[in-house]
């Protein structure tokens, strides 16, 4: 990656090797009112000998950098912990290098840190909220819930932490065995209270009424969950019991409209689910490799892609993209996902690279010893056999090389002293 030069004799000439950054979300703290996060950014050193510092610019809008961190050292493997980021807020960043004369380079290519990946799901126990009477805790020894056995009312103010801006559905695990104990008032962030009938209507079909604990979304008509636009940070959902007898166990928020909770789901800080993954198969040389994984976690999801067991720098999003495939990109890919205490792997995605162009010799060189070099195009990633002949009649195989990059070198000692020598190359298709 090349960077713009400044028009000054003393200017920093610029990185040749700034590769895109490996980004690790190193820690996540949850404060009551403003959860923050830190991201470790690493980059390749500027190879010039007189670099003394780097600057990392960032802002919440692309191209607009409102904050700058000075990294006052130039080490072989520079890195910087960017702190005080709002959870789930993407930051647009560039890096510059500064030399001993105080000259600063142009900007690196812009990159994004702290970008939320995937879908989010959070659960919280109703009884962990701020409770006012006549709500009281009920328990069967295993589970605990909120109820008002004799008189309606009371409130439970339940905090939820949101890691990514989006449109959220609120699900509740409730026991509502009759139409006279199946409704709550619900408000989000002190908004106007909504009437939440568990079955979506005050007069449900009797067949809908469940004698067991069930998950139901906050809805105003059957099968039409309400959605709430929530920003990253802490929000409050408040419940007030509208009818005596209903029981409220836990609350779940998710920006995955397709998610339907079931059973005794407790997400805690370690819920991670791979929703979908795709990619792999046969890719032509020069075509893009695309591998995708979609996941849902109880917190921010961190992703690292691996190729044959080696972590790929910068491939930390849900969508791996390699713009022009080469034979070296063939192999097995895995995405490792983390959310809170949960770790999961997606894949392996097996990628085979094929080159449909016929093999062609573009240039031929006799090296200073007895070796010969062919510069070829087409059929990258195949095995190529090389035969030699003094007279176009008697052919002898002198080598068989894997064609990684089009340059094929083979030793031909019998060519020494010969005035004429003929060669032919044949590509063998990969084993099926
Ligand atoms: Ca009712
Ligand atoms: Ca509970």
C-alpha cells in the first residue's frame, strides 16, 4: 500500500508495507451509564530509519477525524490501545508517521474499528431490576420470577445493555395461564406505557392460552412484535403488572427479527450462535474469494479468520474478502468467533483455486548455471512437467514443478555446450 508523498525534501517518503490492521477488541467494560470499550490496533512499521512517532486519527464519521492520539515511539511492531470508545459505535481511523524533523506523512488508508458484528441478544432476569411493591419475588426453588399475587401494580425497572444500534424486539418469559392474568404495561426508557397482552389480544383463541411458561414478544396484535430503535448503551424496560396473577421470569432483547426464544433460555455473558455461513468451493485465479458467517451473541462478537491454521491479518469481519485469488489462497478456512465467554468456529470452508487459461510460455531465460527459467501464464496451481530435446524427436522429462506463480525453474545439465535445445511444458490438471 502506497501513501501520498508530501512535496518537501524532508518529507516522510512513506510506508511500503502498511498492511491492514489486525484489530483485537481487548476488553469490554460495562459502566452503568456509558459502557466503553478498548481496541488494540497494530500496523506494520514504516521502514524508513528516521521515524520517531505515529499519530492515530479517529472520528465517528468517515473522513472526519475529531481526535488524535500520539504514539510517541517507533518500534518494529507498532501498536496502540485506543480507549474510551463507545460500545458498538464504529470509529473511522487513519494513521500517519512522523520523522525526526517533525514532518508528518499523508494519511494511511482509512480503516474502521469497533464495528459491531452480527446480531445481538441480551437476557436479564426480571427480578434483577429495580422492584417496587406490590411486585414480589416468587420462586419454585429453581426459578425466580416477579408476581403480584393479590393486587395489580408494582413496577420492575429492568436494565439492558445494547452493544449495537438497531431495531430491537423485546421478548418476555411469562406464565399467563388465563385471560385474567395475561397482561402488563411496558415502557422503554420512560416512554409512554404500552399495554402488552401476552397473547397479542385481550380475547385470544382459547387454544392459544398456555398453562406453561412461554416466551412472547411485546406485541399489540398476535404475531406482530413491536420493535424499538435502541442506540448502544444502557436502556431501561419497565413492567407494571396489569392483572393479578401473571408471572414474569426474564426479559430478552434482540435485533434478530427472526429469533424465537424457547425453553429456559439464559443468555448470560456467553451466548453465541452461528446463524448462517456460506462460501468456499472452486474459485478461478483472479476472482474474489468470499466467505461469510452470520452470528448472534450476547455481546459484541469478535471474529478472526484463519487460513490453514494461520490467522489472516485484518480479516476480522463477518465477511472475508480476498479480491484476486492466487493458487496460494487454496486451502481450508475457519472463522473463530468470540462473544463474552463463548468461543465457536465456523467452517472449515474449503477453497480450491483453478486456472482456466491454457498454459503459455511468455519468456525463456538460460540462467548462468545449467538451469532454465520459464515465465508462463495460465494454469496456475497445477503441476507442470518440463521435457527437453536436442532434436525435437527424443524427449526427456527434466522436471515436474508445481506452478505457484507462473515462474518455473528447472535444471537441465545436458544442455551444457549444446547450441540448440528444445523444451515443452505440459500442465497436469489437479487431482479431482
Ligand atoms: Ca387479560
Ligand atoms: Ca427470573
